[in-house]
C-alpha cells in the first residue's frame, strides 16, 4: 500500500511540473528575503539610527532573570518578515494583473 501511495505521489509531483515550480519558488523566495534583509539593515535602520539613543539596535536586549531577551534580533526578524510579505504581495498582485491582462 505504501509503495502505491509513494508511486502515485511521485507521478503526480513530477508529471505536473511541481518540482520545477517549487525549486524556482524557493530560489525567488530566498532572493526576496536577501533583498529585504539588505533593505532593512542597510537602508532603513541607518536612517532611523539618529532617532535611536542606544547605539546599535541589533544589540538591544533586556535582562530577564539569568537570561537576556534579544529585542534587536526580534525587531530585525519582524521587520524582515513584514518587508518580505509586502514584496511577495506585490509580486502576486503583478502576476495576477498579467494573467488577466494589463488594466
């Protein structure tokens, strides 16, 4: 039974070209992540640094008992997630327009 399920899954995955589409999506997603990380770290945060009084924002942390909470890393990850999501939204919006025809 397991062989049959695996064979059917492999035929479905390879026949429909999903393997290539997934590979392309992974590469595009990684590049978008790198672009947004650079946008965040190299453009937005240097512009905001004069407003921040604590120096390097990546090193912001809060002591919590015997541990530290890395707020700077959390802010960085949150900002990168929002920027990546917005970039993916714009890409999906553009591909939707091209599939319907340019308005």
